[in-house]
């Protein structure tokens, strides 16, 4: 029902108000006094409310970082949980300002859905989880299997490609939400559950006997996950993009929640530009000079957020892998602030 | 001049200005409304197109020819990942029609049985039927669908420990697996014989009815028809030395291979829709039967009709007049409710086309318009058929 309403919203928004397309999201957000951020319906490590209703996760931190940069208050975010199917409609119909919902960046989504991907905050790939009892060691042994997945995802397409490329038969059962999908897998409707590897790790935690399940070694696709904004709003696009780069630059320069006060006294030109003691790079974005200080103080740099939510400091314990900084063998790389 | 106008006035004494003519006025207002509506629609479409272009959102119906690239777990027509979105639309539509069509047929049968049972003089039967109706119609349908899917079918064992019934039927959490008939060479004659038997039975029934009306003599239509429908194909089977075999399912790898499989999503949806709608149909049937005056039954008994005949020839034909219009509503409800399939992953039109395809292409307006048009067409066609039937069973008044 909610989807139907949001679709009607899209239709009306697109049909009725001609000049709304290039609206200023940045102004809307500052006028409103809070950011509305589209997140998942509960994915440990990325976006999940705890028992007190506080949202945590890598994507949540990203939204909090934007709020910190704009309002100097990471609490000024309203989180809007969305299913995979509803997420783009919600963004296009202006229900949310930014979509940080472990969303894969693909060419068709970038070009034909009316949205722009601002950055990649997690490099992921698609994998499979099966029961240990099946004694399957490789995804190539899944011929004839029933596979549960979530509808409206790239996963659904990769799955079809993979089985077709390897001449294997399969049966796909696609559900509207992640919870329904996992429930069906847990109930034995499917032999395998497929989604992004990071998500497999976090869903595995939610299973009753998580040790009875195993994640297969194959990674069958590229899944660069990142935040997206509406197409045609360049100022807002820049803000969102540079919040991510600021967090990466902070990590690269060793500026963290612990060292931020020292960094403010630093005489290194790169750090001075980062924390705003030199230049007015934040103001060029429409923010304040100390925008990075706000982000790092309230949320931390990229590495801190990663460790806390999905990395070794979290229950998921996923290794940084591709998401290491480029200086440490990964591919997370930010253009310089200058 | 004055005289002329007086003459004109006299020759057309009641002539009013054309714009005061009620017919003309009415037509003009309707025309104006129509123009305004068309203009609104045109502006809406134009505006939507301009905005979609401004936001770089693809529009148009070209996507129907693009490759879909995702799998669907139940299809009545051959479908693979390399087929187009147009094909996906057909697959979804057929799945919707399958579950709705079967649902309507089964819900009607079950509903009539329960409705009649509720009026039965048998105390226990009537109470059971009443309890059924009150329980089922007062619980939300979505809840019932999830109940059948998760609590009933979901708790069946996996294929390797399948429950076996009658040797060939297996109940598993992957679905109900049945032996499938395999049509061999010559089986066409058997089907032809079956068709012939059905046509012959229809003709026989028509003839028997005419004769009854003309002469009052009865003919055992049911027994003759049954003999035809069973006998003719059986003779064809023997004549062609049994070309129809049975393929038994067997466990291989993860799942059963061979045989026929009803996926649990389909079974759960069908059972929930049938039981839910049957509760409403039962009430419709009960109301219809109670609407026939008791004097009709008494008159029939006075004429010496037996109970079954009274029901079949006197009560039900009159009750149908009351039953058919609300029954149509229930049929429409069932069809529309089938879109709840999305909750359990049954690939109906709404789930596959207005769900997955919409999400992969992002073309909300086109897909929603197509989907709305399809549901509207199905509903209107159902109404049309039922109205035609209603006109036939209407009391012919002289």
C-alpha cells in the first residue's frame, strides 16, 4: 500500500509540478532543520535500529556525517526504512533527501532512473549462503537448487546470469523484503540464499543457528554500494559526494575522533586544509569552514566507521579487503581537498 | 417592420433562444466537461513527459522489447532469462489468470456447499458451516495467506524427507509433487474422444430438456452423460493401446525431477483465496436461498416434488436471481485480492511486472498504467460475463 501511494506520488510529482525537477535539496534540508535519509529495513552493519530505536551502521553513519556537516548535530536525521523495491521511488518522489541503502551502482540505474550515485562507500560482491548439512563447497555445485532472493535487486539479475553462464538449472523465489527472504530460506523453502556478501554475513547473524550455515567462497559480481541523490541537483550531489571524500581524506591523513583536537593545531598544510584552519573549502560547498571537524568529531573517519559497524570491531567481523585505503592496498581513494 | 416581427412571433410562439434550450445546454455542458477532461489528460501526459525528460528518466514503451534478465519460478509458457519484459508481462498475466480462474471455480463450489450446509436441518452441519464462515471471513486475508504459506506448507519436510502419499504424491516444503501424465503417440485420439463425449453430452442435455418441456417425459441425462464421458475416451485408450503414461517424480540432487510440481506459493495463495472467498459466497448463497418464499417449497411439495428436485428445479433457479449480482462482486474481489501474492513471492502480474520489472526498468508510469488497465479489463470482462448470465437467469415476467 505504501508503495502504491509513493508511486502515485511519483506520478503526481512528475505530472503536476513542472519546475520541481531541479529543486534545491540543500535548501530544503536546511529549512527543514533535519535530513531525511532512506536506509534499509534492518541490515546489521549497514542500517539497523537497536533496542532503544537508535539507528547504527555504515550507511547510518554516512547520513549522520551529512547531518553533522550541515547542522553540527548528527542527531538531526530522520531514517526512513525502505525495501529494495521501494527505494528509488522514495528518492524520486522526494520522500527522502539521500538514499544510503546498500544500493549497487549500475549504469542503467545511474542513467535511466533519474538519480545519481555520489560515491562508493562499500565495495561488495554477490555470494551464496547454504546449510552446512547440504555439504556443498562451491556455488558451482548448486545445479538444480532453489534460491531465495530479494526482488528488485541486481542480485536477481546476477543470479540469472551466473546460472546461465555455467549451464546450471535453478529455481528462483523472489520476495519483496529481506526479512521474508531470510524467513523462507530459514524455513527450508530454498537451498541457497543469495545477496551481497556483506549482507550474507549480517543476515547470518540473525539466523537461529548461524553455525549451521556457510557462505560459499565464490563472489559472482561487482557490487559497488553507495549513496544516491536525485538527478539534476548538482549542489546537493556535491555535498553528499564530498562528505564521503572528507571521511576518506580524514582517515588517510590520520585524523580521527581521538586526534581531531591535535589536528586543529597541526601545521601540516594538508591537514590545515582538511580541518579548515586554512582556506574556505567548506564554504565553497555551502557548508562551514569546520565541516570536516564536525564530521570527524561526531561520526569519525571512514576507517573508524567501518571498524565500528562491519569491520573487526563489530559482530560481523568482515575484513576491510577492497575497502582498504588505496595507500594500504585497497581501492578507496578520495580526490584531495584543496 | 413591426408587423413582420409580430408575424414571426406569432408563427413561432414557443420558440426560445437556442442557448436556453435544455437539450442544447445539457449537451454543451457535457461537451465542455469532456473537453476539459481531455485537456487535463493531455496536459498531464505532456507535463509528465517533459519532467521525465528533464530528470533523465527513460519513458515510453520500448522497454517491453528489452531483455528482462531475471528468472521466474512458475510459468505457464516457456520462459527464460533471455526473454523480454513483454514476455514477463505475459507470464505474470497468465499466473494471475490461473490463480484467479481456479480460485473462482473452487470458491464457487466450496461456497455453495457451505452456504447450503448452513441451512441444513442437521444441527451439527449447520453449526460447523456457520463457524467456518464466522472464523474465516473475520480474519484478514493477508494473514491467512501467510498462515497457509508459513505455518502449513512451510513446516512440511524438505525433499529428502518428503511425506509420501499414495506412492506417487510427495508433500515437501518445495511444493506438492504429483505424477504427471505423459502424452505419447496416438494420445490425440483419446483427447478427441473426450471432446466428442463432452459435446455429445451437451447436445443430449439440450435435447432431453426440450423433450421434457414438450412431452413431460424424463431422460436420465446425468447417467447417460457420465457413461459417454468415461466410456468414449476409455474405448479410445484401448483402441490405441494406452498411449498415455504416468511419469513418476524421483529425488535427484536438491529437488525432485520429473512429475508435476505445484509450488507452495501457488498452493498457499490458492487455498487462502478459495477458503476466504468461499466464506463470503456461502453467505451470498444462504441469503439467496432464504429470499425464496417458503410458499414455493411448500407448493412444490404439494405437487409431489422430492426434496432434491425441489431444490434443483424450484428454489435454486429463483435464488440465483438474488445470488448472481453479489457473487460477481466476490469474483472481482478474488481476482483483485490475488495481487496479495507479492507477500509470499508467487509470481503473479503484480509481483513480477508491477514489482520486479518496474524496479529493474524504473518506468513506474508506464508499468502502473499497463497493470491498472489489465486489472480493469479482467474485472470488466468478469462483470460482463456475469451480467450476461444474470440476464439469462432473471425471472421472465409476462
